[in-house]
C-alpha cells in the first residue's frame, strides 16, 4: 500500500480524478496520523479543488482546518508570553522548524499543528536563555540522570521544557545537530542570515536556510513516525523557496552550513518521490559531496517505509540504526546502547520488586 498523502501532494488534481473510496479512507487515516488534515485542506483550497472532494472526506479536512486555526491562536498567545521573557536580551533568538514556517508567513504553514516551539540560541548565550525560561516557569520534565546527561553532553538541545501552568513545550537548541556527530555542520550562517520579525524579539531563518535545516533533519533523523509529514513539508518548502530565491542562493546556504550532502539527498528525494523538476546544475554541484551508497540506501529505505511492503519492518529498524550512526558514530552508539540497556534492565528489576511487594500484600495471610 502506497502513502496516499505522498500521492496527493505529488499531484492533487490527478489524485482527485483517480482515487477510489478506499484511497480516500486511507488518506484520511494517514493524514490524521501525521497531522496533515489542515494542510491538505489549504492545499486543495488553493488550487480550487475542495468542491471535488467527497463530502465525508471534506468534513474531516474541515475539522483539521478548524483545529489548526484554534491551535494557531494558542501558539500566538504563547509567543506573546515569550516576547516578555526575551524582550531585553541582546543575543539572537531564532524560531525554527514549524513555528519558524508559520512566523515567516510561508503559505504552506497554514493548517499545520505544533507540538512544541523550537528556539535556537547561540551556544555562548545558552545558559542565560535557559535561566530566563526557568524563571518564567518553563521546567524540565522528569527523566533519568543518564538521559539528562545525554541531552547536555551529546545532544544539540536542552532537555524539553514545559510551562508548569500552561503546559506549553519548548525545545531550546544551540545547534541543529547533535554535538556528538562528526558531520561538521556549521550553525553560525543561520544566525547571520536570519530575518528579524517586525516589532519582535525573535527572528526566523531565511527560506534557503529553513530548507537546509529541513534537509538535514530529514537525512539524519532516526524516527519514522513523522516521515510523511516531513517529506510533504520539504516538498512545499522547496517550491516556496524557489518562488523567491534562486538555486544558486540555495546552494550557497548549503555550502555555508557544510550541508551539501544532506541537501543533495533531499533534492534527489523530491525529484524521484514527487516528480519535481530540480535544476541539474545544483544537483551536479551538490552531488560531489554525496555518497552513491548513501543515496541508494536512503531511496531503498524510504520506498519500503512509505509503501508498506514486506520489508517495512526491516526498513524501520535500519532507518533507526542508520540515523543513530550518523548522529553518534559507532563507538558512541555502542556505549549509548549498552547504557540504555542496563538502565532499562534496572527499571524492569525495580518494577518487578514493586509488583512482588504489591502481590505479597494482597495475598491472603494463609497463602503467604
């Protein structure tokens, strides 16, 4: 079974003309799973195709639209709270990922839903930003000592922060990629090319750098539960970028961040998955930094992840291992895996002891 969301985003008009009721049922289920109902609503509305959608399906899309609009209000209220937190700082505060798309005014961000706010801060100013957020009521959620040390020493962000009253979540980043990797990705160009939001303490990356960030996230990630959404976002982000910027500017952004390989794999994926026409010149220049094996590996795994074949379970595991290897390297991954295994074993042993105590207390006296 192929990804119905990918087929729809590839060619909406063709999909509406050729889809069956079973396809629509699968589409609604998949779109709800990946939080794409509102995005599809706007996608079809913009090309005047909503009236061709079956009534039952349109009801789901409209619900997704209303939910996204309601969440947008919640997001804006939370950003107003954060404005007061960072009003007096002199260092740059960059909104990235989905919230960055929304605040940059990118058309495809309409209908998106958000699980958290991603905030990028220069490494030198990271402690100050964390202190400001903590004082404002954003606190760490509970986690083991090892997991916290993993975030602090190896990751590119602080452990997730949640406001103790409002329940809003913030991911505070000092890089776009784990410091444990050997990728050599440069973060400084994002700050140098950020665009300050009018009357705000925050900035957003320019669209080429938003695309580079999304490409890095796609190529290096180990998770698969958001893969369809990430791919559809990447397709629309590229199309939006090309409306204002040139392929040369996109190449320069990739080069500045030392992310040429990730951008090549992203563009190559958009070409074979969504049939997008990509300028051959930029592909040729980026391909010099890529690996034929990595390209084949990515295509092979994505095909089985998106098409639900007999190889899908293997592809999920391979994608998970591949992403961790790219982020950590072999030595760090082995250490991390062993540490997590022993931590899991310790927790299970503790749970077993607690359950035994509960069972003993509930057992009748004459049966003890």
